[in-house]
C-alpha cells in the first residue's frame, strides 16, 4: 500500500509525493548539496487526446516514460509531476550536464514513432526547462526555476530546451 503512494498508476513512475521526500532528505543533508532539475512537457498533448483519444494519450505517456528511463542515470529520479509534465531530479549534476541530458531526451522523443492500437502512427515533441540549485535553494525553488525555463522553451517555439 505504501509503495502505491509513491507510484503513478498509469506510468509506473514516481509521483509528486517522492519530491517531498527528496526535499526532506535535502534538508537533512544540508544546504550545499548540488543537483539540477529537468522539467518536461509534451507539446500539444491536448491535441493528441482530442485527435486520437485518451487511450492513445495514455500510450504516449507510457512510451515517453520508457524512453526517458533508458536515457537517465540509475541515480536520477523521474517523477510524473502532473498531466503530461515530468520532472527529473539529477543529483550531483550541474546545469551543463542537465542541458546535455535534456537535449538527448528532446532528440530521442522527436525521433520516436508511437504506433496506436488501431495502427496509426503518432509523433510527439517535448519542451524542456533546466535549472541548477544555487546554495540554500529548496527543491521547490529549483523546480520553479525549471518551470520558468520550460515556459521560455514553449514560448520560443516548442520542441526545445531552455535554462
């Protein structure tokens, strides 16, 4: 039962509750721990659901999670943040490392071909925001900075990475 509290039922990845636990851990470790955050949002996801249906939307989410899990380190933590948004917590990573990972994810997703149960093919893109922790910042603050960077990526034309 307690494991279900930490796992998103659809994608079988971590849910937002895990971020609270990471933040608690960071408080115990001290204010100098280095980490970065990558925030990911599927571009035009509502259009995918409206065009292909929610079953395909769910398949897109699951496929995206599988792709990301293959690209991140075992120490990185992928979280379904909400709807079609995901956060990756990158311990001991600076912004340069986070930007490289974000670009690898962006390219890999852009090249994915998702086949629906009715034989149609769907392509997606993602926009990504990256932020590094400055001394004393909470995880919540770093996520907010990554979210602002994500907004800039979307405003700049989508299918891009911003910091």
